[in-house]
């Protein structure tokens, strides 16, 4: 669930709350970080090209719906998209 969008300087931060079910925060961080980072980065690079081309960086912050603690934050800019390897 999208909670809010914050803007500071040239970065937009989207803050989401996710229901992790029975998994602990630590398990989610350890087991899902890489998969989520790859999926989010790929999606943003494809859908937010206009922002990235205007040198606006995007951050996606994910919090636990249960504990309200941060699980991960991904920072995406034009350079990160250039480095992205599509499988």
C-alpha cells in the first residue's frame, strides 16, 4: 500500500507498507532484498524514464505493515538504469 510520496531536492521517495505475512522482518530482509531490488529497479527504469531523463532520482522505501519498521530502500537514478542487466 502506498503511504506517501516525499520530495527533497531532486529525489522523489515513494513510501510503501507491505504485509509480510508470517515472515519476520529479518527473514524478509535476508530472503527478499535482492529479488525485490531487481524487480523494483527494472520496473522503475521502464516506467519512469521521463523522471530519470530529467535527472530526478527515485527512492522506494518499504516498511512492514506489522512492525512499521523499514525493510529496505532502493535508490534509482539514470546511471543505475544504465547498469541494469536484463535477464
